[in-house]
C-alpha cells in the first residue's frame, strides 16, 4: 500500500513539476492531493517540504504583497544547519496531515542559540524589535535564512571583510535608521572606510583590523551612553586594548594608570583624541588649538543656516573663561572635527557630553528626556538646554541656571501651560510649574528663600526623570514615600510603619501614597483651609462607606458647612501613624481612645467613647437600636403627614366656598366690634415662638441638609457653621424660656383660682382633648364631604389643641435630645455613648416633623386657608371681628352670651394702617421664611 502510494505521489509530482501547468494550478493540485491522501501519510522529512517549496512560483500574500516561499534545492546542504530537518526550526509545520497552516510562526533562533538571543534582546536592536520598530534587525537580516554560512566562510554575511558592509546597510547616510534616530553619525560606514581601520581592511585586506563587532560586540550592542556598553567611557580603553596593547606605556598623558576619567578634563579616553569611525594616527588636540577655532568664532556675525534659520556660531571668550570648562580645549568637546581640511569644524556635529560625563549621560538617555531625544522629539531637552553651551556654570554658583533656587524656573520653561513639554505628550500635569509655585514648597522657596525647600530634582532626580508608571521612577507609587522621606524622615518612618505603608501593597489592595493625600505639585500647608477641606474626601477615595457615615455625623455635617475645627479623620485616626483599632499603638485603641476624644471633649470618659462614630441606621444587624429608632421616627412622620394631609385636602373645597362667600360681603370700615381672643402675654409669647422656631428651623435644616449647596451657602451667609450653632442654641434657650414662662403662668392661674387639677385640665375651655373634640372631628369630616352641617366649634378646635400639644411634645423630645447632643460629656457619665446616636436620630427627625408640620399644616389651618389668605392677624392683634367670631366659633359665642361674659371680651376698636403694616410685614416675613424652607426641604429630599 505504501509503495503504491509512493508511485501515485511520484506521478502527481512529475505532472506538477513538468512545467506544462501554471504554477498556481500545480500548487493547488498538489495541496488538494495531499489533503485527500492525508490518511495514508507517513513521517515528515525535508523531502516532504520540498514537494511544495521547490516551486519557484510558490508565494503567499503578506500585508498585500507577494512573498516567495521558494527554497532552492541543495541550499540547506551548504548551510551550517545542514544536519537539521525543516521542522526543527519550523516546529508548527510538523503536522500529521498536509497541508500545514498558511501562516507559520516566525522561527525562534533562541530555542538553540539562547545565549546569543538573550544578549540580542538586551541590546538596542532587541529593544527596538520588542517595541515593534520596523527598522530593527532580526537574526535573519544579519545571518540569512536557509543558507546560513559560517563566519569563517568568505561568502558569509558575517565574514570579517563583510561586517562593515552588513552594518552599513542601516548605518549609512539616508538609511531609515539614520533618519529615525539621534545617532551621532549618520554616515558611519563611509567614515569607517576613510579611517585607518577601514583603509586597513579594504585597501590592505588586513583581516586583523578592527571591524564593527570588535568594538560594539556581536549581539549585545549598547549605546556608548550605557555604562555597560563596550564603547562607554568606562570600557572603551579595555575594548581598544584588545588590539592596542600596553596603552599605558604609549600614552604619557595617562595619570595614575587610570584609563577613563572621573572628572571633566582630567584624563582623556581613547575616543577623546581618536574619534570613533574616523580613527587617525594623528592627535587632533595637538594639531588644532583654540586659537584656530577662535579665528572665526570670535566674530559676532558668524552664523550658519539651519532649517532656513540663521544660527549664531559666535563664542564669547569671556563667558567660556568663567565657565566650568575653562580648562578644556574646543576639540575636546567638538571631537569630530577634521584636522586636514580648511575648516576643521565643517565635519563637526552636535557635542556629545558623554565623552566626559559618561555616568550622567547613561542615566539621561534612559530617562524620559533621553528617550524623547533619541526619538527625535523636537522639544526634547538636551544637556545644553539646561546647562548651557559655552557658559556652563557649576550648580553651586547662584548664577547658574541649575542653582537650587533656579531649578523650578528652568523646568518651568517647558513644564507649564502650553509649554514645550505639554505638546505632543501625555503628561499627567500640564501646568506643573504653576502648581508648584502655589504649593508650600514653591512658596517657601520663592517667598522665603528657603533653599532647603523641595525642588523638581529632589523628587524627580537630576537626570533620571521617568513617568510615575515606570517602576524605576523616583515618583513611582512604590518609591514615592521614600523620595518624600528624604526630607520628611520622621513622617516617612511613621507612614511606612502604619497600616497605610506602601510595603503592604498587594495585587488586590493598593495603599495610599503621599500623593494620594497631598497631591503631586500643588501641595498645601496641612493647616490651610484648602487641605483641611479636602482631607475627608481624600480618605473617602478608599474608605468610601466610612466617609459616607462620617458625613452623617455632627462632625461630618458641620465639616461640610465649612467648619474646619470639626473633628476629621486624621484627628481621630492620626495623619501618618494610622493603625487598626486592635493595635495598641492605634489612637482609637481602647487604651488610647479616651485621650483621643479628650483633645476636643475635655471631660470625655469611657462611656463617652461608646459613641458610634461610623454607625448607620441602615445596618440592622450591627446597630439595631439605631435601625428601629429611625424607622419608628419615620413611621411617626409619615403617619402625621398622611393624616393631616388628607384632612387638609378634604377641607380645601369647603374653604374655597367660604372664600367666595366672604368676598361678596362688604369690607368693614371705621370702628368695628371685636372679640378679644388673646391677651397681651399670649401674643408676646407667640412672637417668641415664631422667632425662636424660625431660627431653630433655619439653622437646624442647614445642618440636616449640610450636603446641599443651598445649606452651605446659607451657612456661609450667616457667618459659618459655628455662628449657626450659636444661633441654634440661643433660639433653644428662648424656647426653654417661653415654655417655662407658660407653664408657670398656668400654675399661677390654677393656684390663684384654687381650681382642682382635674377641673383645671379637663374643663370645657381647656386645651386638653375631650369628647366634644371627637364629635367635632367626625362632624368636620362629614361636613368636608357634604353629608353634614358645619360643626359648632368652641373656643379651641381639635386641630388647635393638636398644635398646642405638639409644642409640648416638641420641647420635651427635641429639647431633651438636643441637650444630650449639646452636653454629651455630662450625659455619658450615666448613659452609654450609643444613646447619643439615638438622640441624634430622634432630634433630627422630630425636628423635621415639626418644621414640616408647622410650615404646611399649621400655616394652612391658620393663614393659608382660602378664606383667611394671605394671613389671619388675630394672633398679632389679639382681636377678631364679632361677626366673624359668631360664624367661626358659634358654640363659644353662645356660651359667652349665656354667661353674660360677652361684654367682658367685646371691644369697639379701629386699627391704624401703621399698626396693620407692621403686623403684616412681620407676619409675611415669617410666612415667606417658612414656605421657602419647606421648598428647600422638599428639593433636598428629592435630589439627595
């Protein structure tokens, strides 16, 4: 069967290779045959691959272009890989059934050549390849694909004589690599061929002369700015000494046998005198003096044209003499000059500072600035942009642009709004200089001249500037605390030992850094209002639920109203030394909690600390008392409003009818007969009630709805939360005052008349509820719905009695809980601290009930009923028209007539316009305040 299959294969292949059929058709037939006959396929070999790949017309489409897949016969036999099978490299082509996938993965040479691959990936070529740079060379570009020859073979791309040509395919004038990167020399291969090494190789055929890989290495190719590079200032001498032995004996300028310099100008490195790729036997320093350069460059009008702009080439000798480089010759920096031409500097390019400052240069080129410079970002800063060109002044000199006080301005030239650093970048902050200038660091430096204040380089380092998401960056979250700790050592020690210490970071849990609370550049004083007003929201970034519960407390509410003396997170938990409650070092641990609370509450005790700081009435399992208290108060509030709301709605139609009827009646003119309804002390007491209640309602609702903008605006308008609290407590004292006055007045009447307590409370004219009130209520409902007459109301109606006792209830409930909130230290001497939380709920919700009831139900019953609108003045004047009294309170009027007391309360009066104007101004002000407050409350409840 196998022999038969092989014969069939041979026949098919002979037809496919005969040339009688088009290449595409032959390929299609072959692939189709292999698919059909896959069930009898056997182990794969190079011959199997050749069945397809020996076709010169075999190709695939890659990125819209044809790519040949033709492998000439015998090419592998001459390769160093001749002992390998195709599938040894193309592992995903090793399939049981033909054909294999159209697209195979690129061959991974590192499977065998792991050391070479590792070095390649660490070098600039590998890094560029990883970043997807289309100009980066891979293994095949240097070594070939299938016909890989030994480097000892003259035909090999990597043969000694061929190396410069191979490297020159990229490193030559006009090549993509030269255009894309800031490589010091664009035409390296031409410069090399003109140098002594190149002439020795190409003119004399000396294979012992240096080629690219002798200096740069084979695979680990690094820029000279990298301290690990074979051509860095640190290693260049050792590299040259591979061929040029005993340099110490030859070069008399070598000091102390050191082969690279430690300070500028001290000891020359090989490339200082022998420019790379242009190596000559002559010493350019000896051939070109500074005078030679200054013949031209001392002329003020000397310039050259760069990108259609004139660039001055003038050098001020005085500036150079006073610079840090005054002992260095021109050609020490401009080392790429050519001594044997009329204008040696004609071949000079940009100065490479790494010739002396190798370490700094290495750091710079790894930084964000250096990478931007290599990528030819037009705004990327180079050494001369910060340090200057010829007038380079040491940073210790206060005239230097890198002097400590000048560094922020220097960095700010680019890092400001619309600055060069912002254009074409994705920096986190676009106006870092302004933010820094307004920060505590910037103000300390600029306003106070404190050189110890942090500047840009203290945080971002001098040359190794990296974005914060780079793990090597000094401002990376993992390193930021340590960076700040260079100045704030004590705080750093506290922070790193605390629960927030960055060392405790995990993948799931990220701890805050200095920037989380203090920001990056616009850092404010911790005692300034800006920082104080942000501290709780900062903690809320992580502790969202705790922050919300904090804002529900008295501390949180007055804090939202701008009272920065209120206790904040850091006041209780500490600023940097934050620990869990079970840690003995914690400020809220059982051993420390009393001392913590005593910072504000001097008489605090252990029971006081039982106050539930972050409790919420929504958590039934943990705080049942708060849960049930809240819902009990909510139930009371809803039931009262439901009952009296329905009562009001039923009353409105009857009230509208009474208004229409009243408008048809003529208005009284002149003196009229009135019934005195209230005595003077009653009217004055009611004025105190109005004033104190409105003040309590206003300041109380500001606190209750502290999260609303209107509350914060009103708090600021009256002088802040502290003043609002003072007004609230003052109004509370007025309330206690008139309440006590009223009770005492009642007792005086009782004892003066000698009336029994039962008769005093339950008499027909008493404000205590009785059977008549029940009858009047039921009769009122029947009258509202049109099935009965209007009731004969007496001196006090059932709704007026409810209003009266509501005051008693309110003073007792709201007053007692208010005292607990006012003096928590006293009450917690004998009560548990969590009762303060209960008191807050009762006080807040009962106050909301009182305010809502007075400004809606009570206002309607007395002033806003259509027949009384816009205001009933009887509470202010004390008198009501006799005819009106007959209609409103027929039962009371009838009793007065029968008892003969009618003349005691009947008075003929006339109120002046001035009197009525004063009354109405006061009354309308109170009505307006109440209505506005109700609207604000409704708005807050809806849009919370």
